[in-house]
C-alpha cells in the first residue's frame, strides 16, 4: 500500500487550545504525524511518497471563495493588528444574528468562519491544510489508477471543516475534497465512512442534500460528545440526499462489540449503495487510552477493522483524521492498514 506523507504539516504547531472552556496544552500537535511516520517506516507496508501540487481549484470545489481567502491571509492579518502567538475566535453569529455579511473586523470574521474556540489558527495553518488536501488528491490518483488502496498521512485533520468554517482542529475537509475530485474524474457514486470518535459534521453538511456521496459515521453520541450539534441517528439527508446519510452514535464507554455491530450495519448500507470508491476518514481516537475520547478499541480491534474494510471489496482511500494518544497513534494506524493489506 502506497502512502502519501504531508511533510508540510510541521508548520502548523499550536501550543495551546481551549478544551471545553479551559486553556490546555494542544492535543493536535506535529508529534502525532511523527509517530505515525515512524510506525509506517518500520512496518514495510509500502512506499511513502511526498505530496505534489494540484492547485487551489480542487479545494475551491468544496469550500467557499470568501472562506478560502480569509484562511490564506488570516494569520498575517492577525499579526498586523498586533496579535501574538496563535489566534482564537471570540464571538460568533449565533441564532438571531446575521451571517450573510462579511464584517471588516478581523475578530468578527474569525467568528464568522469558525465553529469553536478549540482550533488555534497558527502561522502555518493554511500551508499545512493546503498541502494536506494535495496529499489526499495524490492518494486518490493512486487508487483511480487501479491500485486497491492508498493511505494519506496528514494533519491537521479535516472532517469537522465545513464549506465555509473551520473547527475541531480542521481547516480544509480532506475527505470532501477527495470525494468531489473523484466525482469530477468521472465516478458516479462515492462513499465516505467516518470511523473517528467524533462525528464528521463538516463532511455530513457538505454532502447532506446529495445522492452522489453516501456519508456514514460511527461516533460518540453528540448528546455528550463533540461536536454536540450534529450526528444524531435521525439525520438521514435532505432533498436528493434523503437516505444517503447514516449516523451510528454510541454512548461513551460503549462495548467494542457494539462498535463492530455498527460497522457491520454501516457497511451493509454502503454495500447496497455499491460505491465505486470508499474513502475512510481514519480517526483512531477510538483507542481505549485516547485522552479526549471515550471508546475502548485496542490494537487487535484496529487490525480487525482493517480486515472488515478489506472484505468490503471496494477501492479504498484512507485519510488520517484524529487520534490523540500520541505515542500509540502510529501503532494503531498501522494495525488498520496491516489488517486491510493482509486480509
């Protein structure tokens, strides 16, 4: 299995974040990718390649022009205003306020284009996110050329980013960019399976009213788990997309057997859909010792996950999402990929 490694990720290195209102050391750090890279190199699973540049156009197929313009210049603007360190939003256009006018104030635009206070905007956020999308497009090309699978090692993650907002450590929605590019290449049906502990609210929102991308997610119940305001089982799509969105929320601490039962149910839905490509939003924060998540998967479970995904039989693109037990993330990712490759 070929892997694409976004080595540009290192320029996005936050020091702190707000976690449920408290300022804490950042969980989403360059060390996450470093540990995965070391595990990949030791695994001999396949060649590890650098990303190539596909330009801004594939990203703009998913994200709004004004949002992308803001991301590209936001940190420079922050510093020009006298800001120091990482930038955080402080005000949002919640219910009853307008969000259809872009304010001139930087602080107001930070809120307009964000969903939480836990996603620091750093000097390298845009470059890291841009090259992450490029790496995902390279992985897609590998699969479209006929290889069974590819894996993309990148950060920041992507599945919480919407068409016009960042949050949940995410700035560009990699899975959505890859899915749209696959459709633009001529595919008719693409499936995204999200196995991160946290629901991919951005991915769901981007494709919610469409039938050409089926989104399925297994995640912590949003009644208690981030992102809180999306990811319920009754969210099944809208308009042409009715029936093409499937959420499988589980309570914190759910037994692993329940998690795999949801995986079987999700894959049954996807099997009926018969996708030409399966994109896996591969978060391994379902690990039992993850510091911000509450499932209990262990390394043998990750290998089993890979085996089950291989049995699905579709060309498969793995994109790295969460996983914050830093020293374990590499072993857990490799367990999935090894399970898939050896099945």
